C-alpha cells in the first residue's frame, strides 16, 4: 500500500520558515489544531508557540526536535 502525501503541506525537513501557523504545525505533529491551541492556552505541551497579534506561531526547530528530524 502506498502512503498518500498531502500535497498541501511541505515536508517538515524542507521547511525554511522559522515559525509556522497552527494548522501546519498540527499536520506535522499529527494532532488536531485544537490540541495545539490547548497546549498554548495551558502552556503544557511539548512545544511553546509565540503569539503575534493574537495568533499562534509554532517554531519549526522545536517541531523538528520533537519529531526527531533535527537534534
């Protein structure tokens, strides 16, 4: 069986942005958007976002670290 790759999202290994929006981060972490929002609200997740004008932005470096892509 072939794995279907969602063409909407760039592989995390090729991500050049320093921070990504919640939807992108949730996709890479295989979690729902709301899970990441909960982590941000309660500050209890493995990654802490920054807030820019009320929006969450997730550090790509930390996502890669959690996924074991980059040390």
